[in-house]
C-alpha cells in the first residue's frame, strides 16, 4: 500500500507547528512573496518544453528541497513515535522520509503540464506561521484551492504544510504512518521496512 499522499492532487507537497529555537514570527508579505517565487519556479519547470520528463522531475525536486522544511515536517509526521525511535532509527527515518517526500511531490508536480496558479489571501495563523492561499488551474480540470503554510526557519521562509481543499497533507500522512507502525506492533522499524520497500519499487 502506498504510504504517502493517496489523494489525487494536482500540486500537492507539504507539513507544521513543531516549535524549534530557529523559528521566528513570520511576516505575511514575505510569506506571500516566497510562495509566489516558489510557485513561479515550479510552473516554469513543469511547463518548460525543453525539459524531458527526467530533467523536469529533477528541476522540480531541487525547488522542493530548497522550499520545504523537510526535517520539521518529517518529525511532525512521525509524531509521538519520534520519541520512542532510537537515534539510528531517527536518522534512517529522516533520510527515507526526505527521499519519499521529494519523489512523490516531484512526480505529482511534473504530471501536470500547463498548470497555472494565482495568489490569494495571506493571513497569520499563529506567531510562527502564515497561510498563503492559491488557486491552481490545470488544463481540462476545475481549479482548486491550495493553501501553503509557511514558517520562518533559520531566518528563511519555508513551507511546512500544504492544505488541499481543506485537507492537511501532513496530518493525512501522519495518520498513515501511525497505522503502519501500529500494525507492526508499535515498532518504528516496521515503518522503516515499509518505506525501504516502497523506495525499492
């Protein structure tokens, strides 16, 4: 069973309110400008006729690595099981999570050539993050709402969650991962085994 992102989303991605010392209050105008720039980069890569599928995938993956706070997202998704994982399991999990997240997001972003997006309202959600709303349009499909949650991490804005039509992707994936661990007797190693098997496919 595929672990992450089972919903059919044109531009999915990413996860959070997991506090860290590096985080600071986010400026809504800065968050909106960041999403505008990241979105423009993604759209340009997806719609570039000079890129083959492999090159487009790698370009999109590179943008996502720079734009998403992958470690914080990964820790949030693992939830309470992060505290019971051994240091070695934590290390392996973050490595596998990054590869899985980027692989899935890059594949989905790259599937929708001709995609366009428009920036909407930006609002503060807490002292730590802002929500930037966008409307995404694909050829032959109805537009849909995609909200990007942005936090300041190490002095830079980063995406910490994507909310597609009201559904948080970090929460969806957290539930899926918890189910895998519970079926494996509460062992984080069960999730790692499933993630390795998925990566090998």
